[in-house]
C-alpha cells in the first residue's frame, strides 16, 4: 500500500475545472478544502458524489480512509468543492 495518493477535486459543477491534491493517511478533509478554495473564501465544503447521491464530507474525516472505503470502486467516486456551507450546519 502506498503512503500517498492523489485526490481529484472538481472545483465547479462541470468536470473541466479540477485539481489534484496529495493525500496521506493523516490528511483530513479540512486540509483538502483549504488547498482547493480561493483565498478569503470561508464557506466551502467537500462533497462526495457516488451512484447519484451526494454526501458532505466532515472536516475531520481522514480522506485516505474515505478513499480506502470505496476499494475497487474508488474511480467511480467524485469529490466536488462546494462553495457553500454543508447542509445541516448553521451559524454559531
């Protein structure tokens, strides 16, 4: 097993704008979001899209584990940077 893999993150709803983010076993979702968002953007989250359903990835989830969970189907999963607060969260 390799200690680093690359996560493709789509930066908009089309798949033309994307970036490759290096992921290690210690990388959490917040790290990925911070690398992908524009400077000064605050309300962003990572969305996992697979088989027609979308799930917001929690800030503290380890991305390596998220990818491993899909196993051989990993190539079917898409990750999108959403420029909004994740559903179900509110201002505190």
